[in-house]
């Protein structure tokens, strides 16, 4: 595939840029404020920890160039009904850990450290894009802690080359579009109250987006380009589900489906949207994530059922 076509595919993924009206994103009303969390020996991040404390824990790992809340805020309300939901900023992103080096392995260890700091023993990991890669590493490095995986819009490796080179351009265009729409945001005939509320939603998203520096994004993308879990992915013995974004111009849907095939017993849920589905196609993405978490949790529960003893009815 030539560079021009790849660029077209990636820009098509940010399809909301083509419209002249303000793109619709889920309301940010009620999004909880993150709290500082110190990770001994590692640094400080911010975390949102909601839902019943006795419920199964789900750690949400976010995409590159975003924050925990920007990736996952549309799903928080529904997911936190039946789960203890934890979302935090990865290192070098948002208000995450500031360190001399960045690696996906360190990010995976950070996730376990967050669970330690919150007193969580076993947890399901749901990861989006880069977060899905970090989730795979966490399950590989800490199999006694990660009880299940929900991997969204991600893959077992990221083909280096032209896709990586255009990624910053795509994110840059996205940032400019958010900025321009937050400044204009006029939709003919729309009531003023609704228009102002949507402007606030976009301004919040823009601030979250701006909280990660272009340098940090570049370094993270380079790490993503080196990621390859294929040598050990088949060894993961954990219930898993893969949410495939079928119109993804950044991580091809074929790579996402290959990821699912490489994990024994992984369920697959498909969302007809691009790489920004977590926010810009939330109406389709959120139900898929809910279904994926439900199926993985059911599989975890089945594993924990005691085997009947010999001679019992």
C-alpha cells in the first residue's frame, strides 16, 4: 500500500473532519475529577476510582496522545454500575508519571503499581490502542494479577514505516480540528443552551488532548512501532475479548482480527467505526465494550467454579 493511500485511510478515520458542523461527542457533564495518586518508587499520576468497592475491578488503559478520561469517559457511567472502574493517566501522558525514559513495559508495571496503591489484587484490563498493547504486556508479566483482557482497536504488533510516519500528522490535524470547532461551533437553528453545552464538551476534550506534548507522542509512537507480542501472545492463559474497529485507518482491522485469533478462546466484537470510535462512535463502541467485559467476566467466573468432587451428585 502506497504512502498516499495510507494517508487517505488514516485521514478518513478522522471522518468527522469532513463535516462543516460541530462533530458530536458524548456529553462530559458528570465526568469525575481525577485525584492524585503516588506510586512509590515510580512517581505520581492521577486516577479516577469509581463503582462498588466489592465489585470486580477493571483497569482502563488509554490510547496514545490522549488521557485516561479522554479515551474512556463515555463508558464510565455504565461500566461502574457493576464494576469497580479505575482509569489513570499513563506516564508521559496528561498528568501521568514524568520520567527520564518511556517504555510500554514501564507502563504495564505502572498499571500493576496503581492496583497495588488502591489495594486491588486481581483485575481485568481493558486497553484501547496503545493501552491494549500495554494490557498484553501486563498480562504476560503479571499473570497472577491480570484476570482477563478486553483489547480494543489494537494489535499484536504495529507495522513500522509509513503508518508511523503519518501518525503525528493525523493527530495534529485532529487537534487543530478540535480547536477550530471549539472556537466556532455554530449549528444553524440549534438552541443556544445545547450549542454552549457542546462547546464546553469540545473545550474539555481539547484541554485533555493538549495535556500531552508532541514530543511525548513521538516517543510513544516510536515505542508502539517496536511492539511485538507475537512470540509470547499464544502463552497467555487468560479470558479475553477483542473489540475490532472495522473502519480503522490507523491499526488495520485485519491486524485486530489476527490478534483475536492468536489468543485462545478470545471473543470478538466488531464496531463499524474508525480509530476514534471510543469517543466519536461511542454509541456503538460502549455497548461493544460492555458486552466484551461481560463475556470476559463470565469466563473468569467459570474458571473460579470449584470442580465437583468424585462421588458427588
